[in-house]
C-alpha cells in the first residue's frame, strides 16, 4: 500500500462527530420544530463537508489503469508490427494444435503476451463467442497478470497503482454510505481487509452504542422529509 488513507479516516471521524453534535443539538429557548430544523440543517452541512472529501470515482478505477498497460503494448513502428504478427501466427498455430489459450499465455514471453493482447479481438475464440467482450477482457486480464509475474516495469507499476485504486474504492464506498447513515457490514469488512490499520483507527467496536443512536436519529430526521435536494456524490 503506497497511498495514505489517514485523510479518509479523518474525514469519516470528523463527519460522525459533526453528525453526532447535530442530532444532539438542543436549546430550551427554541420550539421543538425549530430545534428539529436546526438539527437537520447541521446534519446537511456535515454531509456537504464530507462530500467534498470523498475521492473522485476515476481515482478508484483499477480497470482503466490496467487498460492503459494493455494499450501501451501496441506496436509503435513497422518492426514491432512485424514481430507481433509473427508471434500471433505462432499462437494461432498452437491453438490449431489444440493448445489452450490460457496455457499459451502462462508460457509466453513479453513479446508474445503483447501480441495476444493486441490480436485477441480478431481471434476465433473471441469472434465465435456469445460474449466476445468478456473473452477479450478475460484474456487481457490474464496477460496483465503474466506481465506482472515476469516483472515488466509498466505492469508492476500499475499493479501497485491498482492496489491503491482498490483501496481508494473501498474508502470511497465507506464515505458515500456514511452520507446516508449506517455503513454496511460488507463495505466496512472490505476496508478492514484492505486497510486494517485505517479500520482500527475508526474505533467501530468502541463506539458501537453511540453510533447506533446517531444512525437512528439520522434516519428519523431524514424521515421527516425536510431534505430539499438529493446530494450529488462527488466524482460520480
């Protein structure tokens, strides 16, 4: 993990603290309806502040970063085109001899992997499939994994970036769900798996009783239909 998740932890904690203060607000000089309205307005301000801290969706897109590696395998000149065409002819010969494409990929060198990634779109496997897009995506994912295994710099760099993207995606999901109230167990479990230190810093178990109270109050306030506009999630 190369990304610092402390800002996500702090954003979550600050939000929960602000929402807790919002639902607890009271003033004996105010009417009940005025107190309720103030609680709601403070809660919405806390939501707006958190929304500004949610990482953009593009920063959590691992697939796009893997696609960049595959695109980078495209031949840059005539010599590379010739080399990749030659490798692809060897691949088609092996396929005709009933070798599986998966096994060919596992045994391929980087040049052959590049050829497979580029020519898979016109392969019999893809063209004859009821899901050619799925076949192409699966093959290119296998190619990427083998490029990583063989230590190809562009692939290993993106491998690290995709790990970070997965982590950002997990925290993005936590913060988005937090906007509406309780974060689901599945979402929290994902963060706990990918970022155990960050998860521990949230103090979920220690604050469970307090969090249940806050979530109930948030649900009650939202149920009063005081909300004028739905909030657009940042980066969505």
